[in-house]
C-alpha cells in the first residue's frame, strides 16, 4: 500500500505469517525472518528508483525484542522498531535549532 502525506511516501506491506504469537516468542524462526525479507523485497520493488530511508514496524513493543535479528537480516537499512528507536533518527532530521514534540 502506498500512502503519501506531507511530501513523504510511506510504503506499507504485511509480513505474511508473522503473527503476534511469533513476535512474543524469544526468537524469530527462519520462516518469520524469510517472510520479513520478502516483505522488504516487495517494498523495494514498489519504491523503484526511490531510496528507502528506513524501516519501521507497527506494534513496536512486540518487535523490539527482535531488533538485533532484524538488523542482521536487513543490514542495508536502519530498522526502527518502536517510537523510542525512532526518536534519535527524527531528531537529527530537525536539527538542534527547533523544538520537537512527538506523541503516540
């Protein structure tokens, strides 16, 4: 799914088979990692020649414990699983001259 707002394009895709139960487990199995990689490949295909700034997740609190696995599976992109992981990235985009209020 493609969403355009505020001059930004967000490409959304579902990681098929990555369930809440899988995310609650201590480790992601190989099928879940393969699904995540396939999901990112779909997004890359949809992006075409446009660059991808990073990857974020919904239900971040479930993905957070798998941050290391995601970084290893997708080394070419910043993976920002939760708003707390996203804050330093967002802050650098605005610089030190402005006040940034982030709510969720």
